[in-house]
């Protein structure tokens, strides 16, 4: 199926795990619902390749991974410039972490999401080129958060740059809340793959980074039936431009991501990985009892 739908992370979607007692079993149960997952823990810390290998071991071969780049690699940590030696070490550790998922043929892309202050400048274009060179040989997706990349003046140039440098376009659905948000641009830059990420449309909560619970507020949104129907048409348009369209729901704060994802699967006529209906409960994970 050329459209693949999943969620950002697998730990916060309680409605999927009613029959699962162990936290370690959640990813296995998740894989019964969706064929795609975004690993967002890697944004906060580069994981060991042994941990990634365990995630692969615990899940079926048809579960694929979008892996979010570590925040130090995308400039989210403000402050003095990171020395080149530390940058080299970060990228080397990130690449090493990806070795098992690449070897298994289950990496959709490493996702480089840049912060709201990463604007369209020559210095930042140069940084993107350097990043792509550091990730040579690994499929990478690019997502902006600063509106300047998609102004009327630069939109086509940005897309042409992404295509030329072989970045998969990560298309966004997010609030239109000033320069720190981008419009939905329905244009593929890679014939093989396009990623679409749903962040919700909570305009009032989008720019509340100073609030103590800003992450919860930002992604607190439930897509309506009309909005999902509209996106079903948009995904079919993207499907004409790329062989595969990978969709991630990131509106997790209110527990809405899984329900929205399953409803969009229904609207598109997609099934669970086991062929069942999206809203039918799959067979629960059988857990081994710990005797000692």
C-alpha cells in the first residue's frame, strides 16, 4: 500500500494497550495496529544500537521507522557553537545507532526537523549541505519550522534545493501562527517517498514555549471528520508524486493521535498490518510470566 500511517512514539497511546501489562510489550502491540512509527526519543538522546536492535527483534518485519534526529544535530540547543569534534561525534553516534534498522531494510528516513529560529539564510543552507554530507548514504527527510523557507520568493527555490540535495520533504499540517510555523506545501521532492506530519491546529497554543506545559498545549488538538476527509484527498495528490507517502500523527497531548490515524485509514480504505479493520481490536500480545 503506497500510503502508510502511524504515530509519533508508541508509549503514550493508552487506548492501544488495554490488554498489555508490561511497558516493554507496547511496541509489539503497537505494530499490530500500524505499519509505521516515529521514534522521537532519539531527539532527546541518541540511543544505543543495541536498544534499536531490540526494537527490531520485538516487532514484525513490516513495521518501519522514521527516526528523529538528535536535537544537537539540528541546532535546537541554543548557546555557544558546538565544536566540530563534538559535532562529528554526534553524527557518528547517530549513524551507528541506525545501523541495525538500515541493515534490516526498515528505515523510512532519518527526520531532521529544524527549530523555529532556523530561517532561510545562506549560512543555514550551508549547514543543510554539511548535514546531508555527514549523513551520506542514509535516507533523510527535512522539516522546517520557519516560514521564510516557503515565502512566495523562496518556496520554489527551497523545493528545488531539497530535490537537488536529495532531501525527502516532510510536509506539515500545523497551525498558521506566525513566522514560527509553515504552510502545508503539497509538493514531493523525492520520487520514492514523502512524509506528512500532523501537528494539530492549536493556534493559541503553538507559540507558548515559555509555558511550563507547552508541549502538552501545543499538540492538544483533535482533527474533525471534515479535516480528515480533506487530507484524504491531499494524500492521494501526494501519492501521484511519490511511490510511498508516510503519514505521522503527532497530536498526542489529548490522546487523539491514534483515533485520528485509524479514522484516516478507514477513509483511505487501508487495513491494519494483519489485514483487519483499523478500529477492530487486534489480538493481544501474549506476555511471558516472570517466574523469578
